[in-house]
C-alpha cells in the first residue's frame, strides 16, 4: 500500500521538527515536503535543527526546506501538518482546505470556528464528524485542530474523571516549559533562574477549549461541557514538559484507590483502533511522593512511536470536598505535533483520507 503524502508547514520551528520526528518511519504517512519562510528556503534540516533528543535519519537531515507555496502543496500533498504562527496559519490553512488538503494544525486560529473540531482521539473522536460538515469537505479539504499544549495533557485524565464521576469545577495552575513559546522563544535573561506568571491568552484558551473538547458535536453545532475551569499559567525554566496542578470538585466521591484505577485503566478509541501513535496507556499514575517530574517523566508512553504521548498523573490527594493532583505532559509531542499526527491517523481510520 502506498503511503499518504504529507507536507510539514513550519518545518524549521519547534512543532514542525516534532512533526518530522513523528513522521520518521511512519507506517501510513510519508513527507512530501518541508516548508517554512523564504529566509529558510534551500537550507537542509541539519542546518536548522532544533530538536536535540531524537536521532533523525541522514536522509531526513539532508532534506531541503522550501518556501511555503500553497498551490504546490495543494497539488502534491493529501495532508498538511501545520506548525505555523497563528496569524499566518489562519488564511493559509483556509486556502489549503479550499485546495482539497486535509489540514491538521497546532495553531489556534481555527479552534473556535463553527465546524472546526478540537480533536483528541482518546477523548472526543466523534467530534471528527464536524470536519465532514465543513464546506470544503466534498473536495477532500478540511481543518482539524488540536488543543493548545496546556489543555491537551490534562484533557485526557479530566475526560476519564468526567465520564466516571462528573466534573463540577477545575482549578488549574501551570508550570509551562520554554519550548511552548516556540524558537527562540523567551529571551534567556528573562527565563534563566526565573518564573514568569503570565502567558499571553493562555488562561482564556484553557478555560474555553477544555469545555469544547469535553463537550459534544451534532449538526446543530458544538455543545460545551458545563463544568467550570479556572486557570493560572506560568512559564518556568524547563525545556520540555508542562507540569500542571489540578484541584477538582466532582459530583461523586470516589476513594483515591478508585480514582487511581479509573485513571490508569482508561482507554479510548485511539486504543481500540490501534492507531500507530496512540500510547498503550494514555494516563500513567505514579505513586511516588515526588513524581511526575519533567526530568523523569516527559517521555512517558509506549510503544516507541508513542514516546512522549502519555499524560503522567501523581500526588493524588483529597480533602475539603476536593481532589488534588499533578499532571505532566510533553507540550511539543502530546500537546503539539504528536497530537496532530494522532488526529490524522484517526481521520484515516474513519475513511476521511
Ligand atoms: P516556532 O518555533 O516559532 O516556528 C514557527 C515556524 O513557522 C517556523 O518554521 C517558521 O519558519 C515558520 N514561519 C514563520 N513565518 C513564516 C512565513 N511567512 N511563511 C512560512 N513559514 C513561516 O513556533 P512553534 O512553537 O513551532 O509553534 C507553531 C505553532 O504551533 C504556533 O501556532 C503555536 O501557537 C502552536 N503550538 C505550539 C506549541 C508548543 O509547545 N511550542 C504547542 C501547541 C501549539 P522560519 O524559520 O523560516 O521563520
């Protein structure tokens, strides 16, 4: 079976290079072209390498970056994986979908569009149906987004809890890695030895995106989940991995043992469909007092293709009617490129490619 041709947009950036990583040796997809701005045209990937913890093949490192060309991509690729900055992503992704390309994007520009879903295959695979209702679907073009990096990692455990016990309120504080700000991101003199208690629009995004993701979709539109989310977001001097503390009020009152079993036993449709990049266990529960930590747990997930795709939960506690825990996830893999690749795998399994 021939593989599906995919374009990587923003291939010189943090997310773009994680796309290239996720696509190395992929059983269903192969890279048609790497695209970035004109200033990167003609450079080989090895000259603009940002990802330091993955060994790319020589063939991939020698691939040349091209300047973005929507017409060429529409003619040559069935899928575009987008790691473009939001302002550019909005119009570019609309044009690509209009040209019959299935767009799987990390950018925020289309997340709140009426027929554009924010898909996490373990959580809301049925929301992929929204893409079929987009005006460009008939020609094969559509846009599917993934959530911002701080929402994705907690959406999976929150979904498991919502299904079993009913969420009422979620208070979340984030400790977000520097790679979440792209490359070169936060100036080093601001980042080193410091914590910055502000990330532009992050809290607002989390508060609305989680309700959309855990809600439902019908021809009438998206119905948002009705629990409240209150977020405080901070940038910390960690390279990869967003750690988040959660305080949760739920309708039911499970014991901590039940809660841990519900989280670690959770499996979604990504698992039953055996999607290649789906982690065998989407939520890993640690029992040590000092876990999860980015240094130990950021690459959690198996098999090898799903490394960095699991959420790790730890320090489960309860008191005063609330449950407390920490969650860690990889922001540029689970919360970025890996999430989009998993969405494309779901689309293929649903006959949308
Ligand atoms: P980044 O490191 O700054 O990379 C941006 C990419 O866009 C680069 O490849 C850049 O190419 C390209 N680009 C910029 N202007 C362009 C133009 N005019 N034409 C074509 N390409 C252009 O950003 P990032 O962190 O990868 O983020 C990419 C997107 O994903 C953003 O929308 C971000 O909000 C979202 N996101 C990021 C994360 C994360 O954890 N980092 C997680 C989820 C979502 P040049 O090098 O040639 O300029």
